[in-house]
């Protein structure tokens, strides 16, 4: 992960940054902001800062507790706001890290590119397929960098596996079987809900965005992966890792047939996405049938 993010930041340093007409000096810091400073947003921020090539300028989140914590962790100098648009409007920011719930990825990334920012957006890139097509077009039109966070594509372990397969060391590949066993409360997205999660400390309307309107319900904010309105369920949170890792190693571009089944088998907490899924993906052109089993 750190290698991939370092490459992104180094590439940004060697191309015209937002509002600049000349190549940025390698000695300069890339000034960035994080939009969505929860678990992954915090991890991404720490990775970016560890490169030594960056300076964190601002942070945006709809929960005040995370904004306060970000200042404690990364410096009281940070510009903090509940409205990401105020971050995009700043001329002193070269790049943004987007680690919001999935249903905000496409909109914020598109607006950031239009604002002249380079973008690192967490996986999955978008919530809906059509949004992905539009975002790719927006990235090409903007001329900015758009990188999607993907652990397995960034992993040196998977890079080594790719090398071994291509060299013939593994031999003929007929089947790939991969799975996740997330048999714990945290693994099933039962994240803690802060006791100060109140309407005064949360911009609920900003969280909902284009999702269906509903009364304030903090469980939907802090456990948003459980709901189709905001996330992509097992497929977007976990299948994507297995897909991207297998595609990276084998050089596959995608399956010709897909079969998946699943359902709510254990968690009766109001969620509307499956807690267990089994998928089969057919790659007849290469004679492979990867099997992905997530429980």
C-alpha cells in the first residue's frame, strides 16, 4: 500500500500540479487534504505523510469528533470543515485523498478533478457502474491523476506471484480459489458508534447526499457498509480485493460469465446487504475458473 501511494505522490511531484505551470521541484511538498478521516482515511493520511513528500493542509468530515481527532493527530494547523467543497475551493491544495462512504466517491472525485486536484480515491472507485464510466471520462478530460486505492495491486507479495506465474515457475494455472473469513463483529462491519453521535455533531444531510432521505440514524453513518444506500456490500468491500489481486497476477481483464449467491445468514441487525456470498467467475479464454468464497 505504501509503495503504491508513494508512486502516486512521486508522479504528482513530477507533473504539473494544480494551478502550476511548471514541474514541481522534488524538494517541494505536495499539499493535500483528506476527505473522510475515518479508519481508512486516517491510514491513507499516515501513509502519505510517511513518504516525506507531502504536507497535510486540510481535512473534511461530516462528524465533528473526527475533525477534532484529526487536529490532535496531525496538527492544530489543519483547516477543518464538514463541507468538502470548501476544501476543493482552496488553491493551496494539490491533491486530495477521498475515503468517504462509497456513494460519495464518484461525485467528490469528479468535482476534485474539475477543481484541478489530483485524486487518490479509496476502493471501490464508485458505487454504481455507470458512475465509473463517467468518472474515467472526467479524469481523462481533466488531465489530472486519478488513482484508486487497491491493496493487492499495490502489494509486493502479489507482484512476486505475478513474476513467478509469468516466468513459468508455477506451471500451468487452471484454477484460482480465494476467500475471506470475516467471522467476527468487526469483520461484519459492527463498528462502534460514538456516544456523541448527535445531530449537533453530525451533518446528517451531507452524509446522505443523493441517498434516500431519512431521519437521523447514527447506526447508518458509522456502519454504512451494511446498507445498499451507501455502500457496495461484500462485493465492493471484499470481492474487489480478490478480483483485483487475481486480475493483477494473471493479467486478466475481467470474466465472461459471473455467478454469485448469498444472503443474510447470521446478522439480524437491520442491514440489507448479504453477510455471506459465494461467487464463480469464468475466464474461458485462458482456461481458468477462479472461485471466490466469502463468509
